[in-house]
C-alpha cells in the first residue's frame, strides 16, 4: 500500500513537472523561433501597438469606440482586396491591377443596378464574374505564354481603367440609392451586441476543440503533444479574453460593422483553405519551389489559375464594398492609393514578397495598420502627403524585416 501511495505521489509530481514544462517549453520554443528568423506576425502586432500609442497620446479620440468603428468600416474594402493579394504573393507573383479591377466592379454595379434598373444581386454576380474572368486571363498569359504577372497585370490596370471610364460616361459618377440595403450595409449596419459577444467566444472555443481533437489523434498513434493541454488552455483563454474586451469596448460606441464582419469571415475561410486543405499546401509548395512542386505531381498551372482568379474576384468584391461605403460609383474609385495600399497591407501584415510564406491574417493586420495611420493623421488634421510618406516608410521597414528574417532562417536551416 505504501508503495502504491508513493507511486501515486510520483505520478502527480511528474504531472506537475510536465505542466510546467508545457508552458515554459512553449515560451522557449517561441523565443527560439524568433531568434531563428521565424517572426510570424510579431513585427506587425508590435508596430500596431506603437502606432495606436503614438496617435492616442497625440489625440485621445483615436481610441474612442466610435472612431474605431469608422476605422473598421474603412478597412473592410481595402482588406478584401489585400486578401486576394496574399494569394498571388504566396506564389511569388504580383497583381498590379487590383485597384482598377475594384473600380471597374463598382462601375459595373452602378450601371447594371442604377442605370439599367436590374436587381442588385445580378449586378453583384456580373461584377464578381468580371473579376474571375480577368484572373483567368492573367493566369492564361502566364501559363501559356510565360508573360510575367508584373507585365500582364500592368496592362490589365490600364485596360480596366479605360473600360471604367467608358462605362461611367461623361457624368463620371453614378449615385447609389442611399436607402438601399447595400449602402446602409456599408455605412450604418452594425452587429447586435449579443451576436458580437458570441462571435468573440467562438474563436477560442474552436481553437480548444480543434486542439483537443488533434491531441487525441496524436495520442492514438503514440505521438507526443508539444505543450500539452496547459498551453492549449492558455492560448484559447487569452484569445477569448482579448476578443471579449475588444468587443465590449467597441459596443460602447456604434458597435462592430457587419461589413468588417464579412471581411473577417473571408479571412477565416481563406485561412482554413490555406492551412487545412490540399490546395493550400500546394499553394505554399509552388511558392516555395515551383520546380520541386511540379516534380512532386502538383498541377502548377491550375494553382496559378486559382490564385489569380481569387485575387481578381476579391478585388471586385472590395470595389463593390467601397462603392457601398461611398454610396457612389465614380471615376475616382480604385484609383489613387487603393492599389498600393492593398499590396502594402499584405506585405506589412507579414506575407513575403519572395513567395512561399504568408497568411490570410496578414491582410487583416496589415490593413488595420494602413487604416490606423490614415485615420490618425486625419484626426491630427495633417496633410495626405505625410500619410504617403509614413506608409511608404512602414512598407520599407516591413520588407527589410522580411529580408533579414529570410536570411536568418536560411542561416539556421529553416528557409
């Protein structure tokens, strides 16, 4: 009996040691990954905290709930475009025409819906189909003729800009019905408080459920579970608390826009596709080493086609969201800094320009950084010239960090 009690005490002691090793081991693993150049989204999160701190110290209105709600409204349209950019950047390609594609989609929406009087769902479908078609054209030019995506999308930028001007005609703009659901969706509609709290709980609960399922499957085949249950509980708990605090704070003002919720839903869906499907694994394989992917049996041409079609389709969706936000389709839609902001958001968020590395969350974090800079400078009543210079500086820093991290991963054998 005494031996049994001693063994039980030893088992409990070992369990406590494994628990401690789980938390401490996870922290050590994170530090080791950072030292080896696997920074993930750490730089953009640190940068976002610094930006928020600076603008809040200069103008406390920056972190007011209503101002943050406006920021989220503005971020959704460019964020959708940036999400498509992530797809082509993972392949090591580029699409310079996403701004023009978004402007053309807004023009198609205005012409079919307002001028022709056809149902708005039909106008949306035609605009999305136009985006998918342009992506198909780019992929065909690359696959069949070897035309670099830089050249083909630059030609597409000019062609679609001309088509946008042609569709809008001499008036140059089409006002969308202000009382329509689409305009109210882009300007007014926010989630009910109870629904936003439910959504805040969902990611942590899903992380916990998937983590437990993964641990069960690894245990069934006699594999170890790095970190263990303690790390899983800590991650899901911290995530849930942070989201609940953020939602509670935003509900103190206007609330969380439905348009931003749509963008986040697309990010979640894209993240699932990139991380948990065969298509996603093929995307990273092609971006990491195209020839090796081809030799392993991956249809490189089809992967390219899917990425470009997704990119242009999401650009069309972003253009329509921007039109609903402004309640108009105009010649200025998709021009200016829309194109560069979408690309900059993906890169600032952590997607590599060299291909093979990236995440759907890059678009979310990157576009919030871009919009935070724009919103903060607007509150300070500073000129747009500073916004361009600061955004350019942040983009340059992001590319430098990416290059240094890539070199560090190569030196540590993790490239």
